[in-house]
C-alpha cells in the first residue's frame, strides 16, 4: 500500500515494514527507518515506479511466479517491463476519476 505523505510502499503482511532498494538493486521489505532508499514515487503518465533517491525504476525480468523484482536505470522510451498499473483496493479511495 502506498503512503503518499511518507513516499513509502508499505507491506500489508508486515505493517512496520516498507519497500527498500538495496545497493545491489534488489527490492526487499525492511523496517521503516525513513532511509532515502525506502522512498518511491509513481508517475501516472509514464506508469512507472521509481526510487526518489536513486532514480532507478522498479523492473521485472519476467512476469512469472518467483521472478526477482529489482530496479534499473529507466529506459527511454519506457519498456513494458517498467510499466505498472495501479489498482485501488477500495472503490472509494478519495480520488475522482470521472
């Protein structure tokens, strides 16, 4: 779940943890310590998640069970493996898309 105030992607399974980009570009869930590597933003025009500190985009090598999710330098133009579509969990999520 994304927290737009803190710019973190929270874990529903581990509420105290958020997405963290390691120095090896792998993504893990780690205790929220407010570190720069834990801050992410979504660009709804590019449909891309990126780390606000490193600028690297979240990326999948292959879309399959067990695939590694990591970051890489964004491409131009953006490739399909860097694009993400947001799906809201609740119909009333505080935004009007009409």
